[in-house]
């Protein structure tokens, strides 16, 4: 991660904290009458959903759709602010057609560990921002390359570790949670190549109080 990325992330973090303080100071009295989450409580949320994934800076790359499934644990520091983390299985990668007779699917699956700050700006509605280390558990390319028959390949240059910035929104209603986030990849997926993960993730979960 270069110094420009670090400065950019620092700016995002400070803006996030600033707007949290602004929202909290203006809405605390109102929100206590509408609060859905009690301070100093824990919840656990199994979740499953859909990924729309791609790799950046690739000619001919198309999105690969796949499954996202996991569980997240959340701790509410206040009625409006919480921290959450979890373990998520995430099907990522892309499809590509570099040439007319090429049809490949890059299957890059990860175990991701999102660490998220959540600000509840209204009852049930949260704005999310965090960091996410990930670990590649499958690296497989299937399809046909030129005149060669359909086959399965493995790219030995795929990195085992990935780091991204998750950001998004979630809405909770009667303990059901709809979550939409974008995972912005910061590390190169393949050694010596400027391809990064780019993943839109949509999930449905259910919260249990602990």
C-alpha cells in the first residue's frame, strides 16, 4: 500500500468520525426515542447473499457472480455507534474474453474478515466503513483458451493475501438485515500485475441478541 493510499484512507477515516460526531450531537435526544439497538449489547448475524465481482485494469474482463456467506458479530458501544467483525466466504474473480475464441472464468474464492464501524443515522439504517483482510482459498481458471480444449488451470502468481476497504449501507427490520456494500481492493491479486479485487456484495441476514 503506497503513501497516497494511506493518506486517502486517513482522510476517509477522519471524515467518517467527523460526520459521526455531527450526526450524534444533533440527533441524540431524538434517537433515544427511536433506538433499535441498546448500548453495550452484542448481536450475532448469520448472512448469505450475492457477489458481483471483477478484477480492475483487465482488458476484456466481465463480472463473475457468486455466493457470499458467513457470520458477523456486532457490539453496540452506543445507540448510534457499533463495531462489527466476522468471517465471510466470498466467491470473487472475473470472466474474461481477451480474444473472440477465448472464454475463461477466473475463480478466486476468499475467506474475508471484515472489521466495520457502523453509524446508525436513523432507526435501522446504518452507514458502514472499515477494513477487510482476506485469504485466498481457491485459485482456479476454467474455460477454453484459443484453439485449446476446455480445461482447468491454476495461476501460481495469485497472492494468498488480499486487503480491501468495505463501505456501504444496511437496513434492519424486525431483526432481518439487508446489507449492500462495496469492497474496494487495495492489493494486487496477481504478482507484478495491477489487478485488484472489485466486489459489490448484497446479503440478507438475521440478528440474534446475545
